[in-house]
């Protein structure tokens, strides 16, 4: 017996050494390409730690070191199966039962039993398990069965041991007694080996470590770029084409978790908002940082008209064609629509016909609350401004200081943001009691000039009566009234920051840089000076994540940020584009849209967004319609709700030819930046073939690389296959992208845009605008890019001037600064930052069915 025990001890040592050596070699192979990886096992004695460790990417294995009475099913199943190196979760046990352990782990003790048998070279045809319960019993039973053995299980009893050790059978008996283990092996070759030890201590622990290494390998494989397994949704188009909302409801969207899995997102990178939309975590950028970007496609348009050009529809139709029909990875990146236009005159922005984002109601209403977060953050700044003006006007320096740096339990201390203000003032002290009276005064007094406050309140509604208001009229405000105004929420600088930021740290820094006004001695006052930056970052921490949705054909869409193009830079977020460019892979396509005409949205995309992001577009898709070109050619005005004049219904080649001047100008603008153009002619049923052919012919003669007619509105992705082929071809060709102006040429940037893009003879600066330029130059803001706030209805500042106006002077009536966003924006003409409602807004048609809860009238 002693000899047998020595053989057993030697066997355990050999198994131990072998597993350790294999684990070391495997770990070395893993760490060579991933030197920062440290496979980590977390041993838990506090149940509440499980969920935290599940989410910790630094932990690759979880082991429950708890009394047996604590190991309930709910506790065992709380462990993420990929980290369950002890094999106690139902999913991992189930994988053993099915004979599939590729993605899971078996019990280390059970694995150690098989290691021992393999080490002895013993072939067994029957095994009896005594006294085992729970996951270990099931795991060991099925592992032995999967190795060709017959297995019986019994409760513990000494008579069972006598029966099965009598030499009548060949088999294995494994039982537990007082936490000790016994292995009895029966074989014609070796007889009875009675080996008693803490078996799992010597071998099973090493197997756990082996499992941790394997978990690390699996984790690394998960972190790599995953090829798409996209399954498009079938689309059955009808004629006549139903309403947008009827089409949207007729299609059942995929669960958003399924779409995320199909495009290579990990479960922990998804934050679901219901079943059809989800936020995507920015950690994806770190995971795929070495993945090459796909092709970058910008959709812009001719100067818009009330008839609409359909840029969003073209964008959706194009990605549906690329992914669902050409089987190429593609992503659409769209702006979140403001509720102002949704309930005003424009309606929703989810696309239209058979080229839509679904569910369109969720897309157009609230979405994931990003605009509400922006509104809350913006108005917190506004409230802080007026409160600070009031408190400084009604309190002494000492009283202000006592309230700004209160004593808590007899101790005063500065908050982190107050320490930052002290450093900004050049006061290098951290003890509140150590400031001199002069330093206290500098610290507590922003001395904001009420007449020079530039920050406005916002609301996401078209409300013309908020364009000029008076605040502070209540008696409690002690006569500190002032005139101000509301802007629409998407005109907030915070929206522009959301669209241009590249991460949380950058967003927080940008929020702190926002200039809210000037002091009486002309110094710029920022959100950091107000002490509100951290609170703003908290309000915006979820809004910074793009929202994942899908098209009618089940292809992915990112919806994120929504700045208007006429009063801001008019593009979806840099983050959405960057995430999408990584996800589509090197051979994929990201299609993003610029607001309004190419002269506004596209120019700002190039000069502002591309400067910030460092991304460069591969091709521009320029959208036009025959109807809109007719209006630019001199066609009559149209009114919403009134039948179209005959010029827009009947063939009129002269109007089309004349209107193509605007199309030609927009192609030329794209060429200023060195980017090739594909013209997408969005076809309507009233268009004739002669009109379509004329537009395509003129477009190509004007320098477009291709001009293609599109029928996505009536046919979905298959109606834009020709456009997809053209985009693929042109995007593969090298372009020579360049910016329009040098940031350091300070006085000429506005003039360059006016002359080269709009076609103006010159600019005219009002005295107020000239004074602002001088002020911003003195403050060090002169090297920022320009974001023109101008009407979108004309290349000029005059909305009624269609086609290509010439011989005009562009009036600059005021200039404002969005320092956090990183641009200066001149106000051209009478441009308003708060739209108004028309005589008959869209809300007349919108209603809710109280029984089905279905929304009616949204389009």
C-alpha cells in the first residue's frame, strides 16, 4: 500500500508539473503579442463582488471560495460563464452535458480526475460515483460518459464501497467524506490502487489556473475584430407606396442585441434602451484601435427648397443597397432630429418610403434623451450665470467667500474645480484660511457684465416668442432684470461639443472652456469659472454614447448629435463616425450626412469636423431632385398643403437646364476640397426620362465622377444598387483632400468662404462684428475655424435668391464664439437661432390611439 501511495504522489507531482508547464507555455504565447495582458483570477468571499467582477475586463476568472451552504443556484449562475473557471454555473454544466466545452469550463476537480486516469494510462469501462452532489456530480458523470464509460451514482454508504472494491468490476469509485477524497481504480493490469489525499488541492487548483489562462486567450480573441454575420431583413415593397409610418410598422425590427452581435459588438459594449435601440460604449474605440478604417462617404445636397431633396432617404437607401444587396459592410451615421421641426413644418428625419430608420416614432421622438440632457446642461449654465450675478451684487467679499467655501465640521476646503480657478488666477494656495483679502476678492468676484452675457437658454421647441425676453422681474431678484433670449436646443454650444468631442475627458475639457460672457474689465468668463463643469459632464455622461438603430432592411445605423447646419456645423458626431469606421472594417463603408446644401453642411464638415476628427472623406454623394432643380431654374414658389404648380408635374426641360446651375456650383464647391463627387438623382414619379437623362448628363459634364438615378424611396436598397456600385468605384480612387483656408490667416477666413463657396463679391462687417473680431483676437481665439450662421435656402444671405446668385455683398451683422466647440460663428443677415411655427404646424396631424398606444400622423 505504501508503494501505491508513493506512486500516487509521484503521479500527482507529474500532473502538477505538466499542467503548470503547459499553462506557462500557453501564457507566454498569449503575452508575446499582448504584453500588457495579466491573466487574473478573482477569488470571491463576498457575493456582492460577483457582478462588479463580471464587468471588470481585467479579471479573467472568478472562483467562489464560499461555504457550501452559500453556493445556491442564483449565486453560481450570477458568474459570467466566460469567467466561471470553477464550472459551477448551469450554462457551463450544460455544456459538459452536451459534450461541448469550447466556450465554457468543466469543474477543475472533474478535469483533474480525467488527468489522473490519463496519466495512469488506465482504460475503464465502468465508474461508480458515491456521495457526490451538485454541479460536480453532473460534470464528472457526463465527462466520464463522454469518455466511453458506464456511470452509476449512489449516495454515500460504506457497504457500497465494500461491494465495488471487491474486485468484481473494472471501474472508478470517487467519494467525499469529511472534505477528503478517495479514488479507487480497478484494472486487470494494476489491481487496486487505494489513494487517499486532498486530491483537489494538489491538482484541481492547477487546473483552475489553466482555465484562467484559457479564459484570457478567449478574451483576447473576443477583443479582436469580428467579421460581420449580418442577416438583412426582407423588404416587400408595395405600389402605391404607403405612408412612412405604415411602412415602418409593417416591418418587424431585429432585437437590437441581435444586430449588435451580427456586427461584432460585445455584450458589455451595449446599453439597451428597450428592444430596438441601444447606446454603444466608447470602449469599443480602444478595443479596435488597431483596426483600419473603412471608406468614408459624405452625403450632401444642392441648395434645399421646400420640395425637399431627400438626403436622409438617399443615405439610408445607399447603406441598404451596400449591405443588404452588395453584401458589403456599411453603416449610416445620422443626426438626431430636433422636436422643433418634427412638430413644426419639416416633420421627422428618419428617411422616407422604403429607406427609413426604424422604429421611426422612436427615432423622431426623444430617442435616448440626448437632447433633453443637452437642454438640462445648457440651462444649468444659464441659471448659474444669473444666480452668480445676483449673489455678487448683494453680498460682501467675505460673505461670498464663506458661502462658496463653507465650513463643514469646522473645516474649510476648496473643491477640485475651485482649486483649478485658483491656479487660473495664479494663486498657488490650498488652505482657504491663507488667502489675502485681495486674493479672496479675485476668487469670489467674476464681475460678469449683464450686458455682455452671451449664453442663452434653450428649449427643443419652435417658439418665436422666446426670441427676446426679460428675466429677473420677480421681486425676489431685487431689480436684477435683464434682456436675453432662448435658442432652439440643437443650437446650444453643448450640442456642438457633443458632435465634435472624441471622449469623456475631451468633452469635460471643452465644457469647461465654454465662454458665457465677459467681465466688466473685458475678461472672458467660462463654465470653469462658474464652477459648473463637473456637473455638466455628469449630465452628459450618457449622451456621449452613440445610439444604435437599424434600417428597414436590418442594416446598422448610428444616431448621434443633431446640430443644425444653418446655425451650427450641421453634422452627426465624430464619435459615431469613428466607431462605425472601425466596425465596418477596411473594406466597409460609413455613410454620414451633412445638413442642408453642400455650401453649408459640407463646407463645415470639411473645415470644422474633419479638422477636429482627423478623418478624410473618400467621396461625396451630392443629392438632387428634378423638382428642386426646376425651382432653382426659375419655377414658381410652393406652399405646404397646396397642390404643386404644373411646372413641377409636367416635363419642362428648360427649367431643369437652368436649375442645374446650382448643381454645377455645388460640384465645384466639393472640388475646392479635392474630393470626387457622385450625383444621386432622387427620382419622383412625376420626373420624365428626358429630365432624368438631362440632369445626369449635365452633372457629369460639370465634373461629377458619376451621376445615377435612385429609386430607394419606392424600392428600398435594390433601388440604389446602381448608386452603391458608383460609390464603391469612386471611393476606391485616390483623392487630394485639402482644407479651404489656413487657420492662421485670421481676417480672411470669412471672406474666403463668402467668395469661394457662396460666390459673394465681398463681405461687409458691421461695427459690432468688427469689434467682436478684435475682441476675440485679443483673447487668443483668432485661429479657430469659421462656422457661418446663414440661411440654408440660398447660396446668398437672401432666401428668395435661387440658383446661383451673383453680385452680392455678404453682410456680417454679429460674431459669436463657441470656444468649447472650437469655432467662431458669424451671423449673416437676419439669421435667427430660434425657429417659429408656421400657420399650420405638423402637430395638427399627430395623435395617439389610447387603446393601441400607436402614434398617428407622424411622417
